[in-house]
C-alpha cells in the first residue's frame, strides 16, 4: 500500500527537480520547503533553527555548480566555497539534525553520475557530490541497526536550469545544451524518488539513459 500523509522536508524547491518534487509530493504529503529567503543553506546558524522533529523523510536535493566548468584556476573561490557548503556541508548538517530529533526515518540524497567519471573542469562539484556519496555509505554503516534508512539517488544529466545557473555559458549554448546531450526529464527522477519513499529500499539508485 502506498504511504500517504507523510511529513517530508525538501531542500532546494524553487526550481528544477526540487520544484517538481514539491508539486508532486505535496498532493499527498505535508511538505516543508527549506529554501531562500527563509533558509540560507550556506549559514549553519540559520539551519540550526530548523525543527525536523516528527518528520518522516528528509530529501537533500539542493545543489549547484555556480561558476564551474572552467577549471580550478579560473573558478571563482566564492563560488566553489558555496558549492561545498550547499552540496556537502548542508546535507551533512541537516542529516545530523534529522537523526538527533527523530527515532526513525528516511533520508534521501540527490548526488550525480559525475562522481563516476574523473573529468576536469568541474572538480569541486564532482568532489562535493563524491564526498556526499561517501558520507551516505558511512551513515548506512553507522546506523545499520537503527530504524533510519539512507538512500542515494544518482541521476545522470537532468534537464533543469543547472547549465544556465553556472553563469558561464552563452545564451546559444544554453539553448542547445540539452538538445545536443543525452538527458533525463525531471519526471523520471521524481518517479525514482517516489519509489524510494514507498519502499524499504536503502541503497544507491542510479538513473540514466
């Protein structure tokens, strides 16, 4: 039987995959959106005020690669510091809050297939997602005998505002970015996440074409 009326907290719901998740899951569940301007994921003092008690699920979706794709030497330091803060530090911190405030629950993380290929140009983004993937494995081991489950969703390229938000591409490149590359639709990733919510799965789910 599908589970309904769950309390689900989701980061990064203002666009792309997060917005699709919010739209879909709020039809059957109570959804808390952890987004700016109310929550700055780069500021742990702000995140420390988030109450995740009595939530069934935390979905760490927020992530970006601002300024990436240009190589480390040319990558603005403020941008890559924020990549690490959003992609790695915030999910770790929110996971800690979730397990501190609950006796059981499921944490779902959105990583990336980019961690499977060591390609230059997006080193910080790939490192942040790889670090998060390792953290998930550690959580599974640390809480193996508990009622917590940790699920990694590892999608390939998804058609969102990701390329545009890098702020390095021309309008023409952005226009053709997904036409020239194999990509997933957000609905495919949402479906995988819904499956993870409704099942006892606690592993890594890779989604690609």
